[in-house]
């Protein structure tokens, strides 16, 4: 999710995290968007009645999109074309970059081709044939790769690099090993060791100071040599598909690494925490021993009762809790039910007929329609209350901007009741229409936010809410271990 509300491929999030470049919907181009723009132009008569063709109309549109993002003064524009060479879906894009080289010249363009060098267990050797075939396919459409990134799960010996260089018509130093490493954050260091950065600059005739990777090396060192670990339980409804929470886990990792800690995540299916009877608290056994509990975003009512049990456990047992989007909404529902006495409090998303709709679809009531229907997408400004947990996490800031992707909101008709019970609404939009952050004062860390902070977290700049959640969780861990040590000593 970008600031301007574009829902994009997960790869774009990695690029933003690694480069710190602010990206937008212009940085994510799909075939559908290209065809939509061409159809609009044709209907306006921009083509003067000519037959619309892949060349030049589709390829021109692709080139225009690349030029648009490069017009912001960047020294180098990196364009990734997904898919596999030879697939019909990517052919217009490959043709477009072939034309770009013709127009811009070899000194202003570099083709970097990612290939596979598999290890064949039966033969106990690496095979270069897939790389040779892929380069040949690329040549057949007029593109000669300048640099080859050879994906493999083990290092390429020099004689194999020489063989690839000979058969693929590239310099030996342009055959770069893209070897599997334990952490994705080690990849830039491995590429730098192979000289990829300096080689690309040479091909582009760019002068640059010597690379300073000291901060990145320190980051990787902390990844591999933590002082301790922190255990976080993520209670969600899509835990069988971990990629559903990929950005979330990365943000947690950033927070842990910033404290020189190793992140240990346990995925808990929310449905597995649901109580069979009102007095059933068997779910507590699944939540014992964790340093912190996090409930992420999601849609639909499946697993909600399990999430509410996890939240109640964190609130009553003084376990650091972090709720994101749905995790904030369920925190408000749990508080209304178990602290304020509204036993049937709910969200109109889960029970449209609920008497106490603590969470409801406010934008629909306001008559707000936009891309995504009634969803609130992209960056919104949030005003923080002074001396709140959130404001302290953000370094004393009173105004922040965060990215949203949700449809339901906190119902401020219940504000007086919930705040009277001890809940604090510490963040709202500037017009006070939408509640953005809730927290419980006096709790070690109990915070829920309506936005998705994970989208703005970076390895060298961990998001403050994730960082402080990890700090509180680790503090809880130390306290618990100290208590267990005292209890053990007393028994002896």
C-alpha cells in the first residue's frame, strides 16, 4: 500500500524498504493499466482513427510510464519486468525496453538478467543450461544481457562463471552469483562483494563515491549475532499463508534487530482460541510464555471470538499487546464487553444487527465513495495526544501520517463510555471524525492503531510502534525470566 492508495505487488514494498525511495502508483505498472489507458485514448480520438496495435501504441505507453517516474531527477531508474522470458504476457514490456536502448543509447541503459543455475542432486553438480537457454530466448527478441545474476543455492566456482560468460557473450565479471543467504538483508552485501554496484555504474558511465555499507553491515551483524531473543504470538486468521503477513513480519524483524534481538514468531490460528462455553479459558494455555501478542488486520467474522480471547488475556495478564487495523477494532470490542459491561458489543461487519456497534461503516453513512468502494486507502494525517504512549513512540511528535486499508471505523457515540472505563483515544484525524489510535494507560504496552504501520517500516529505520512494542515485549520477557528464576531458587 502506497501513500496515494495504490495496492501493489509485495515486491514494491521491498524496493521501498531497501532504497528508502518514496513510491506511488506510478511505480507499479500492470498490463491492465496499460490497456485501460490505451482504450481511453482511443475513445477520445487520440489515435485519429488508426488501428491500435501492440507496436507502437502499447510499447509507447510502457515507455511513457518509465519516463514519467524518471522525470523526478533520479540519477538511475530501476525497471523490473516480472515473469519469465518467453511468456506472452511480458513480451510487450521486453519489446519496450529494447526500444528504449535504441532511443537512449547503450551508454545510458543496462540490461540485468536474472537466471537460474540449479543444483542437480543426482549429478552432484550445478547446471548452466537453464541460464544459456534463457539468455538465448532474450537474444531472440533483440536484447543482449549486460549482466547476469545467477540464482543458485550455492556459490558458483570461477570455471563455471567463465563458461557462462563464454556461452552468454558477457564479461566474466558480469556473471554475478545470486546465492541463497540466511537473511534477505545480506543480499546487498553479497552483491557488493561481487562488484555488481561498481560494474553497473561503469556501464552507465556514472561517477560515484566509494560505497559506505557500514550501517548495512552493522544491521546484518545484528541479524546474525543477537544478544537475546523475543517471542511474539501473532493471532490471525490467515496464518496458514504466512505471506499474507509478510510486511508485518518484516516490520517486527526491523524492530527486533534495532534492539539486537532475534525475533521468534509463533503463528496462532484465531479460530483455535475460541471458547466452547462462556467459562472456557482453555485458550490461555496456548498464549502462555509469550513476551508479546499481536493481532493483525483482516476481514470477515471468522476467528473474531478467538482474537477477543487473546486480547483479553493480554490486557488482564499485563502482556504487551499491539493491534493493527482489525486488531484495534477487536481491542475496542473486547474493552466494551469485558470492562464496560456491553456484553453484546460488536462490529456491524460481524453482526449487522448488533445493539452496540462499537465499530461500523462510517464512510458509507457519510456517503463517501471512492476507488475501493467505501475503503479508506493510502496516507491520512493523524493528530496525537501529548504524553500518550503513541506520541512518546513517535519521539514526541503531535502529527504523523500513516497508510490505511480498511472500511470500518470506531463509533464515537461510545467514546464517553469507553474512555470512562479507562480506554484512551490518543490519535484522531485532524477533523476528529476518525479514531486512529487507542491505548490503555498504565498497561506495559497496550496499543491499537487503525492504520498499517508495517508499510512504512524499513530495516535501517524501524517503525516506532513496532520498535516500542518489541522493547516492551523484551522488558516483559526479562521480568518473567527473573520471576521464574526467583521461584526456582525458592523451591530449591
